[in-house]
């Protein structure tokens, strides 16, 4: 009988915080600047420069800790993690080892259909603050590597889970829950493809029923949920193959290549003593008193679960609509602001779920990329409901609204898109369409109901889409 194996997974999730300035200096954190332009003596490690903690970083970290049911460390401090690498100008990273700001938390994830339990609690060992390193750019043409220190000193929190996950599905559910909580807090946009959320996977396998963990490896270079899932499956199979062939699994850091669907060893996995941690002498301890903690607690937003309950009571929407809207705080905010301007909740929901999601998918965008205003969105819905424009025209206007946040009222007037309600003008076009399509007229009179659909289409084409389809249908039947 073949042996059964259990996968044991823990994650280290790095989240880039949405502060305007870096963690220990006043340099900008804006993405996309020219190389080495968002730098100063502090973030480039110049001798004699002194770091000063950005208060917003601590407040974001505490907010995430409260959202993940952590105990907040009232007296915490920073440590130096010593290592030598070109993207690390100080030859150490300021982090937190001994007294991290948050400890002993958890989040609950939903389990897939068919599981014995509906929910599972994933423990969070700690959350600590630290600074990011610079970025190495490898120039294959010149045969050299360049360093951009713009990212050096950008604030991060690292969320370290307990080894509580047993499958790729559980890992993705955990990451999605973390991302949603952090986005609702406004602490980060959590875009994996831009590096503002990065996950390192610690994975081992053991025989089913065994109590001892197997030897773990850490996998890096995971920049999408798809890559994470594939890397987990690939590493699980690699470790099982080694065990079954009588070989040992080596504790090491591996890099996942999603194109080749394989991983390769980068270096042996370091332990804390290899980094020679010691308390940072330039940064005083951080003392979090009751008043400060309470202010942060009071500023916590309404999270998804609370929002879903309120939507059911207030807006009388189906659960399907509520789940899609509240999946993104940005979309939920847009929905609420548009409804507050007088738009009907179900109409707003329909536009978000159908046309908005369609365009986002076509353009490869996230809901957070939606840039049109609630005022213009409400105006478009109003034009449609009052039949100033028909549904076909409304979709075209919405595409312009999505791309450029145009004023729908002015746009409709400027482009001459109002629905034509002049029965005289409409009757003349319909009579012309009937005269030009005798076969369809004959088909309809012989009982082929579908023929009228063709005639409606021809009339709409002649009216450049600006007629009311219901009025056209009614007039066609009358004349036929």
C-alpha cells in the first residue's frame, strides 16, 4: 500500500505599506521614479545618518494586528539583521526579532465545499515592522548588475503564520483574507504583480499521522496566486520523490520559475543566529500606551463581514451581489457613494457586476483601478432610467466614463446620443426599413415571429442606435 503524505505549510507575507514617505526617513515611496532619485543619506546607509521612525508605519502595523486578532506588544523595539548583499547599503536591515509589534493572532478562512469543517483558523505567530532593500537590475547586454536604492527603506510589515495550512487552496484562501483585511484598512494596495504583497512559502511533507514535521524549504519569487499554487504542488511532489527514493530533503531557500514550472536551490536556509541580530542602538524602544491604542482601535473600518450584514438589512440585495461588491473595499465605497446620491441600489449593483467587471477583465485591471466618480456614475444611471438614452447607448457612454470619467450629461448632448422619441421621424425610418426588406415582411406575415427582430435591428442601425427599441418594436407591429 502506497504511503500517504501530509503537506505542512507556513507563510511569510511581506506587505509594502501605503505611506507617502519611507520608514526611517522623509524620502518618497512613490512607485516608478528614476533610479536612485528617492534617496538620502539615511536610506543609502551613509555614515553618521540617524533613522527616525515614521509614526504612520507603527499605526498601520497596529491596525493590521488588531484586524488579525493579535496581541499588541506595548513595549517593542527594533533590531539589526546583519547580512551583506549589494541591494543592502547599510550591510544590515532594521527589523524586529525579539519584541515584534504584534503576536499570537489568527484569521479564519472558508474551506471548499465537501470539507468536514466550513471554517479553519490559521494562526499568526507574529507581525513585525522592517525596511525593504533596494532593487538589483541585471543588465545581460553589458554583463553587469545595477542597484536602484529607491525601494531601500520602504516600510514593510512581515506577517508570519503558524504552519497551519495543508494545501494550496488553504494558502490562497489565507492570502485572500489577509489582502482583503489590509485593503479595507487602507494600509496597502496588496498588488502581488507590483510587489506590494509578497509571499514566501515554507513547506515540508510528512507521513500522514506523523507528529514530527519534515525538513522544510522556503520558496521565493512568487508574484501571483497562480504561481503560489503551482509552486506548492511542485515542491510537494519534489520532496515526496526525494523521500521515496531514500534521499534527504535539504533545508534551503529555493527560487520558483513559473515559466519552467520548477524550482532550484538558491542558498542554504539561514537561522536567526546566522544574521547576528542585536538591538538597534540608534532607535529608541516604541511604547504604545492605552490612549494611542484606543485611538487606532476607534479608527478601524467596517470590515467585509460587518458590511455584508448591513447591506442585507439596508439595501435588500441578493447575497451574490453583496459578495461581489464587498470583495473590494474600493467597489463597496463606490457603490455606497452612488446610492447616497439617489441611485437605486439594485441598478448600481447591476452596472458594477456586469459592465464594470466586464471592462476590468478585458483590460486586466483590479477593482482598485476604477477611477470614475460616484457623481458621474449616478448621472449615467439616471439618464438610463429616465430613458434619455437607451441601454445600447448607455453601455457606450459607460465605456467613456470608465476610461475618462466624462460627465455623462454633457457627453450625451455633445455627441447627440439622446433617444429619438419623435414619432414622425421614427415612423418615416420604420416605413423605409419595411420597404427595403419585403422578404422579412413576408416572413413575419407568414408566422415567423423572429423576422421582426431583424427589422428592429435594421431600424436601430438606421437610427444610429438612438431609437428606443421598445418603441421601434411597437411601431413595427402596428405597421405590419
